């Protein structure tokens, strides 16, 4: 009987030690899984930060939002008022053959390579700056029916010759002009475009149909 009691006292700690070792082995894989998952997640996050395609994907909706907002809902008709940046803009007249008008505006104006198109527009400033200049803030282009973009020409317009004002304060409206030199065959079905910058200095624009 005494030998059995001694054996029990000797075997009990050994059994406890064996159970403790088994418990540690059972929990070890779980701890390793958690550690591995953390490493994998951190590696994935690091790869996403270093991958430039992630930035392009995130920026694309914002770019589209600016273009849609600036497009005034699509191509506008002449005499429609559109919002472009801090300006409300309306094309009041498009003189499709302004050769004589430009020639009379200034003696030193060049003859056109094609035909002068004179665009007259109104612009109302809606921003918060003390003053703004429509001729500086608004950029115009003319796209022919061949999809080639034409910049404004540097000839003196009647607005230039008569020194029509282009600077306003908030709420003020000015009328001014821009001129293009284009092959007259490229004009029907063309697009007149005006661009400006929004509060984030992103380009916004509006298109007008040239009938």
C-alpha cells in the first residue's frame, strides 16, 4: 500500500507535466496562424500602398465627377447659360464669316488662312475673389468636324479695339469676344468649348454645338 502511495505521488506531477506539454502543442498552431495572417495582411497592405494602379483606380471616379460637372450635363446649345468654375457663361453670337469685321477692327490684323469666326459671349462672375477677369479665367477652343482643336487667334477683335471691360466683382457681367481662324468646310457640326478651373484647381468645361 505504501509503495502505491509513493508511486501516485511520483506519477501525478509527471502526468500534469505531460498534460501541460500537450496543451502547449495544441495551442501552438493557432498562435502561428494568427501570426501568419497578420504578416499576410501587412504584406498585402504594403503592396497596395506601393502599387500605382491602386491610386489610379481610386482617382478615376473623382476625375469623372469633375468632367461630368463641368460638362453642364452634355453639349449645350448656343445661347444656353452654363456654369464653368466661378462663371456663368452664355454665347450670344457666332459670326461664321467675320473676315470683314476683323479687318476693320485693326489695320494690322492678318488675313485669315481660312475664315475668321467671331464669338461674342457674356460672363457673370459668381466667385468670392475681390475681382476676376473673364479673359484670363476662361479659355476657349473650337473643334472642327474633323475633330481637330483650334486655339483662339491673336487678331484684334472689335471688343479689343473698343476696350470692352473684362474685369468684374462678384455678381458682375461682362461681354467680350474671341476669334478663330478655321477652314469654313470644317465649321458645320463643330464644337465650341470653354474651360476654367474649379475650387480644387481642376479643369471644368462646357461644350456648345455650332450648327
